């Protein structure tokens, strides 16, 4: 019996994998699992079985909860001189560059595979083989490389050229580092037979096939030989954590956000609390632009002072920062998301990431490993100075918005450090500015980082000229730099659905209405 619902994701194949499962009678959780498998094939820089993530869920008739399967720091360290840890620079459109680090020394203990099977065991209806089938087909038969995925690959080309195994997956046949590495062209049929075999193996063995089996053994051997931290003990000790989400009240609904140790949800919640008591004016007005730029700036300041502590949501601290941003002048990273809702009221918002990729594909598995230990934003105390055996912090913010009218939205974004500003603005667009789902996602965005205001086109330039933040970079087009919110909405009682995939990150949406509403 077909399940009606809506899906938003970063690739057509990802969205269709989820939609197919709904058509086969699965629920929103079956659909999000199928989409996550598929994303790890067709969005290979943004998602991987070697990465980590979160899924915010609300099962029918039950309170929301968060599945945390983000990466974990290794249990022990190795001498720095033994590590494979090399600098590479990624370049975004507009000339913005960001330094990353690759090699096995940048790889943290991955959690995506554990997360897939934990979600399946707790919430799914259909067999895992059925949910993984679209991903296996896409990897085995290949998908045509589209313009957006080729663009993303181009940004991190220095990392994709890092090792022979990575070059064989992402490079033209015969392309070598010495001869000048060339990425596959847009329009090329991209086959990943090793990854198809790995997914089939995991379907047969479950998560144990990675954390205790052949795939994990292969990863550990590579780390031992080439300078990585991970051991068999790291893999065996990994667990998915289930957390209570943060709940923050809005003007017309409630926000359900990722909880610590992730920092994104706390910072978004902090910004939402600041905005709730401020006059924002109309969207795009001088008051709106000044307020939002100050609020985003404040989230950066409070992050530097308090990190991911939920203490920043205390009323007293919010009031202190609200007064500060009202009185003082302001002179001062690869991810994908999937949202699914169904007619029964089940909601799922999944954000998964491989960092910018380590450049290391475990041989004969097709699995690209993360480089979370090599991302400066996740290592505030400096590289290699992390505490052992702890869940790393993350800016990822899968979220739900529960409207007072009974409607519900599942949403989230990629965008590295820009996720906090992206999610803050889209949530406010719905709650404070009463925008439609499409309007909230499509509206122009801004971001503040270290005194620089980055602005998408669409705002009044005369108003931007008068902002207290005069160090500005005005982009001439929308870009994935400003995130990519994929959102799905169900009305009260499950009568109507809508979904929006953000064009900034190749958004795709599929909406299945009830027959009497079609």
C-alpha cells in the first residue's frame, strides 16, 4: 500500500530512492535510510559511508529524538611524525579558499554505517536489502555526473587527487598525479563497482561487517601502514547515541534542534531566541538586514566564548547579548541533507557529511574516508590536540519546525560553518516572516564571519551600504557557500504535502499527494 509523503534532497537519484520506498509502503524512516544509502553513491564528496551525521526523527505520536552517529576521535594517539596528514586548499566560487587536510591521519572513527542500521532496527518497516537496492544499482550501473556534483568535485580536486585509489574512482582513465590529475567530465557515466559490492556486503552482514568485519579490517590495515590513528578497538567501541533534542519556542511554532556536543543546534537556537524578542521589520528592510547581521555575528562571538554549551540558551545570557548587539557597532564546511515526511506524521531530517574527504579510499571497497580530524573548524584547540575517544562537535543542524497550526517541517542544510546562519534565516523566514516553504528557502541569505559580511544578490544595495558592518563581499549569484536547505512539510492531519530542494545545492523534491487532493 503506497505511503503518501514528500521528499527533498540534494540529488534526483537520492530523492527517487526515498520516493520509491514510500511507493512500496515504507514509512518516512525507511525512505530516509534509502536516501542516505543513495546519497553516499551519487553525492560522493558530500556524503560517504566513511563519514558521520545526525538524523532528527519524530515518530507518529511520539516526541522527537536525535540519532547521533557523528564521527568520534580515536582512542589513542600516534607520534606526529608517523602520521599521514597533508595540507590541501579548496577553492569556492568567488575566489574564497579554505585549507583542509587529507590522508589517513585526518580520519576520525566513522558512524554512518552504524547510524543506518540503528535507524533501521528502531524505526523501519521494510528489509534493508530493499532499502539499499537503489544505491547498489546506482553504484553498479553508474549515474551520469551532473554539473553540480562535478562542480563540488572540482572544489576539492586536490584531495581527490591524493591517492591512487581516489584517483581511480574520480579521475579519467589513465589519469595520474604525475601526469596531471584530471577529474571525470560532466556527463560521464560514473560507475563505482567496488562501492556496490561493499553495500551488498553490508546488507548481508549488517553494521558488524564494517565495525568487526572485513571492511573494518581493511581500513585498520591501511591506517597502520600509511599513518592513520584508527585501530580495531576504535571501530569496536563506536556506538550510535540517542539524544533529546533542544526545544526552542518561536512566534508561531516550536523549533526542534540538534543538541550538544554538536554546536550548530545550540547556536541556531541562541540566534532564534535573540530574534524572538527583537523587532525585525519586513524581510529585506534596513531593520531586518541590520538585525540579522548582528544576530549572526553574535552567534560567532558566543561560540568563541562558550562553544557548544547549552548554557548559551539561558535567558540571562541571551538578554546580555541582545543588549550588546542592540547597542554596539559590529566591527569585528562538504555536507548534504535529506528531509522526508509521510501521511502518518512521521518526520525525518538527516544531515550527513564526509568533511571535505580525506583523499583516501579504502582499497577495493570504494569507501572514501572522512577528514574530520583535518578540519580546522572542528579542531578549535589545534590539530592533534583533541581529547581521545569523544564525539566530535559539528555545525550540522537537522531540525524540525512544529507549527502551532499542526503543520510540521523537516529541514536541514549543508554548508560547513555557514550552516548556523543558513538555518537561522530559513527558520525565521517561516516563523517570523510567514513565508511559504519555497519562499523561505529561496530568499537571499547573508553570513557574517570574522567581521566580513557575505551577501547574496537580492537585497537592496543602498540599504547594505548603510549597515554597521561595512566590510562586505557581495556575491553576484547564489552559491553553495550559503548552504542548501532541503525541506519537506506535512499539514495538520497529513492532508497536504510540500517539499523544496535548495537550488544552491542541486535540490530535488518529490511530492506524493493523496489521490483526492491531486
